C-alpha cells in the first residue's frame, strides 16, 4: 500500500469485505503512511477466532486472567477505532478533504445489523462518505 501511494503520489485506500459481516480497510498516503482498520469488529474477531480487545479479558475482579494475557486480540491486527479515526483524518487531509474525527469514529465503532438489512458494505460506503471520498 505504501508503494502504491508513493508511486502515484496520492493517498490510496482498499476495503476487503468479508461475508458482508466485516471489512478490512487498508490505507496509505505518501506523507501520512499506512494504516489498517476494520469495520464490524465483533464479526471480525469471531472470524479470526480472537477476542475484540483487552476488555474481553477482564474477570470479576477487573484483572486479566494469566492464561489469557498473551492471547491475541483484535488490536494486534487492526488499529483501535480512535487511532484509526485519527489516521483517517490525516489520510483525508492528504486527499484534500477536511474531515472530523467523531463521524469517522462512529463508523469505526459501528456494527452491521443484518436484521435491519445493514451489511458491512454499508459501513464501508459510510466510511468513504465520512472521508469525503464518495458522498452518499
């Protein structure tokens, strides 16, 4: 992704949809560098067979269990939503779009709702809208 951004001199972004339940988002800008996030975090964690984050390791005493402390979590593969939103703002600025963190954070924390006919693809299009790339 970095090579594509460097070669074109422009930011690049890909979204890989996984069974309409989650999306891997890879992006890079010539100046801002590469970052990876996911949409539909619960489904992604289930797909990878891991927990969503350290908060899933807490027991009743709010401590991490010893045998689970080294188990992989989603943040081992993807940025946390807040970090991803901040990186996305820098990426959008390189693309010539001024965007705010909070609307991006809302999308990065959202989960698709198949019961309401909302698929991960919808979250990806919403992300592109919030980035100023593809208005809905």
